[in-house]
C-alpha cells in the first residue's frame, strides 16, 4: 500500500495545484466505447497467420465492439456497490460516434472517406442487437453516462494516405473491416492511426472543425442530449481545437496531466501540463485523470492497491479521484477470461472504496464539472 517515490512525486505534482474539496468524489472515465477494434476471433487468427503479432498486443487480444453480454455483466457489477447517497457506481463512457464505412471507401477505390454512425456498425455484428437498448437501461439506472470521445478514433489523413499508397498493414486490416493492426508488440497511437485529432497540417486543423461539429451533432442525435465534455483520442489535440469544442457546447476537457500538441507542418509533438480546475481563455475546465485501473495491460500488477493509493493521494490533496479505465478491460467476445477477471477486480475495488471512504460519492465527468463551475 505504499507508492514508489517517483510515482508519489508524480501524483503530488498532479494533485497539488487547482480546485479543492473536502468531499470524497470518485469519477470513472472509460474511453473507446463504440469504436471498432479487433473485428472477431476469425480476424485475429487470420492476422496472426499473416505474421502480425496480435497475440502480443493487449488491444488486439482483448478489445472489440461491446456486446450485449459485456454491458449486462458490467452493469451488474456497477449496480452492486452504492455510495453514501445510495447511488450506484457509474462510468462516464466516452463514445466514438462513428466508424468507417468500409464498403463505400472500397467502392471509391480509396479516393474518398465515408463513415457510418456506430449504431449502424452494431447491426453488422452478432450479439449486438440489444446494445443500444442496454445502453438506455444503463443511463436510466445511473450506472453509465455517454460523453463524447470523437467522431472516429482515426487519424483520417494518415490512414487514407496509407490505404492510397498501398500500405500492406493498413490494407490487411481493412480487409478485416478494421483500421489498425499493430506491426509491433508495443501499442503506438501515431503508427496505428489512432490519434483522431492529430492535426499536423493547417488543412487538417481546418478540417477538424467539421469533424468535431459532426461528432457533437451525431452524439446528440444518438443519445438525445448534448455532450458537455470530451476526451481527445490519445490525449492529442491542438489548442485551436478547444475553440471547436466550445462552439459545440463542450465545457469540460478530460485528459491526462499532459496534453500532446501536434506541431503544424511537421510530425512532432509538444507537451503542456494541466490540472483539475484549470480554466482556459474560453472558460472551459480541464479535468485531469489521477488514478488508473487498467488491469488488461498488466495482469500481474496489483491494480486494486495501486488505484486505492492513487485515490488516497487525491483525497489527501482535496482532489476528486478521476480514474482512467478503458473499455478493453471489460470486453469478453475475444477472450472471456479478460472480462471475467477484470470485472471481479472492479467489484473488489469498488467495495474497498466504499469501505475505506464511507462518505464517497460516485459522479460522472459532467457532474464534477458542474460542481467545480458552481464553486
């Protein structure tokens, strides 16, 4: 239950500045809901046979479009643990609202990009016919609230260029109705076209305005309400994008302690630190993740004690605990053991939280943002 010196110093630096409260607030932010990743077990086997080390990359091994069972089982865990106000644990599910329309892109001979709402993507997959119904039940029972993650989780400029120039890995992934497959065992946002807001040219930055506007509008069409927060894919966005967020009703910017800023007319990255409660020139709040529950990435790590230590540090400095926990942790269509083990760990973590801090309050990202704004 003791943090390493380096980890402790990083946490203290993250939690020291900014807004404070005496309340014990826990927010769980989970990214990637709605996006395609590994298409199926058959796709996994075919790519493995072609020599791609998909068995060495956790996202390729475990992450896929959420199924009926994934949501059912996750909701059972969240409903089983209540906070001081008798509210269940709740996840802020950051939603990618669209995926590539692979057939139309192929029909254009890769000359034009087309997308479809993720609700249409669901229709093409088995055991997904009740996903939207279950989402609505989750919202009603206050165990899940969608917020915006982006239109696609794709750097469209780099991906379309790879397809047009005959990049073998991109084309092999495309054949499986996927947009990325790692050549290497170490995941890389840039190399796998995952940095959806990675605008490295003036033209890409200008085009991003329409992408964000369409994402915000499509989110509202799907869910019936406007998202007031956003998390940029791969924590990568140019400061100009914040104006596009603002114009589309985004008031709260989720992220890690470091923003990755793409350099225009180059492929480099600059870094900028943030803290919870920090405000930009348009009055938007930054909400910074300061705890992590990602057992899919390293099953041998004690994620419960690690996360509890991070929460404790957050509360020591009077900060809400904002926990990062990606969708992949709870997906089971590719590997049922991944889902089973991690849901057990999640339940244990939540139980430990309410015992250790009986006055804890579970909140969504936008609820926390509203609270900070009022105070």
